[in-house]
């Protein structure tokens, strides 16, 4: 159990849930005379209280790395990486995006399912990556915007193992998909885009002020203009 805790790479709140699961398993085992001692009480998670292992993997793409990706823009699978960098979506949000929710003329798409309430939103499509969306849209015969060569829905594990990882290895990059989201947020902040606008674009789950919650008159054009600053 300690080995699992030490090697799973999760942050402290998740480790607390994991230890809670260990406690429940042993409680059940002792109640049913499967064992007579609760070894889960010896599992140490306090050493990780002030650490977040995930943060080590969430480094933004450098300007040089993004420039390198642009030299490979004719490859549809490198296009996906650039699309992620310039929309700030979670990878699951883009992989699950259906064509019916993509509005190319107005330059946005609807995220209709997300891990947070704020994640349900309209995401602007930047001018520089609009051709990528158009190409994927026109070449897709399935209901999803992105698809496998067999025109099937991309499952996350399939995409990560068969496409993302080989592409990153080919370039010598040490990035995870979530780094694209971190990169987009960082670039928007560096371009001095209003914080409320950034939260609207990326569907940030962080605390929002009352003013930000009622700030609903941001139209699509304003969001597109904001994303075009990066």
C-alpha cells in the first residue's frame, strides 16, 4: 500500500481518498475474519501534504517548442496539439467534440460536457488554427470532429498512447496533454487578456467573483478577439 502511495503520482487530497479506501478494505476484512490487523493505519501520506506531484508535469510549451510545432502544421495530428494550445481545452473536451457543436462561420464550438460547471461554455477558435478545424470537419465522416484513421471516436487512452506520446517522443518534448491548457492560460495572461475573459475561454473552475458570474454579455466576437492575441 505504501508503494502504491509513493508511486502513483497523485496529490494529497487524492492520497487521502486512497488511504480512506485502504481503511475501508481492512475494516471489511477484519469484520469478516479475513485478517486480524489493520495495516492501512501505517500508510504514510503526510509527507505529501505540501506537495503536488502533478505540477511537475504541467510545464508550459516554450516559444521555441511552439514554433517547432508550427513547422509541422501540415500533419493533422500535430494540428491537434496546436488546436489544444490555442483553445485551452481539456483533452477530453476536444476528443469528445461533435461536429454538430462546431460553428466554423462564427468561429467557436460548444463544450456541452465537462468535469466542472464552468466548463460548459463556448470556446473561440483562433484565426491561426481555424483552417485545422475546417480540414478535420471536412474530412470527418463520423459524428466527431477528431477521429481515428478509421473514422472512429478517439478514446483518450488510444489517443494518448498511439498519437500524443509518439509525437512528443519524436520531437524530444516531455509534455502531457494538460500542458497545452496550462500554456494557453499562460499566453493569455502574458498578452494581458482580462482575467474574466480567460476564465470564460478555458472554463476555469477556480473561484469567480459575483461580478464575473453575472458578466455574461461577452459575445463570441470578443472571445475570438481575445484568443487572437496569442
